[in-house]
């Protein structure tokens, strides 16, 4: 009986549960609220334990920003995420240059199919 209860309680951890929609929205809002973040490019969350959430995100920052300033921005965003979502204990933020003209879903006109004729 104990094993069944433990299995039910920990099932979400076994299947890789991410943050709930409310916490995920808070994390996105915190990242996007930073004036130097040009875009939130990608984000993943994963519970590592009942009270430990991993947050991994790629954020677009100005390409001409000095490394020290980038590190300071990342530290600030991490502190704000932890304040908004206390279970977010492990945070990895990857700085990148945001390229809005790079469309991950190009139009169908971009595809050329060679005929077998």
C-alpha cells in the first residue's frame, strides 16, 4: 500500500513534469520585464523534486552589450525569478543575440522539390 501511495505521489516527477501554467507565466513575465531582454527565445522548466524547479531559458540580449553587463542582467533576472517562484532553485539562462528575421517556419515558397520525371 505504501508503494502505491508513493508511486502516485511521485509519478509526475518520473514523467518530467514542468512548471504549472501560473508559475510558467510568472517566470516568462519576469524575464520579459527586464528592459535589456529583447526576447525570450526559448524556455523549459522541469521539476527536479517536490520543491525544486529547474528553469532553462535562452534570452535575446543586445549584441553590443559588454560581457560584464550581460552577466549582471542574468544575475538580476535569476534573482527576480526566484522571488516570483521560490521553487525555481536551479536556473540556467543562456544569452544569445535575438534575430527576429530568422523565421523557424519559412514559407512554403522556400522549398524546392525536384521532380523524378
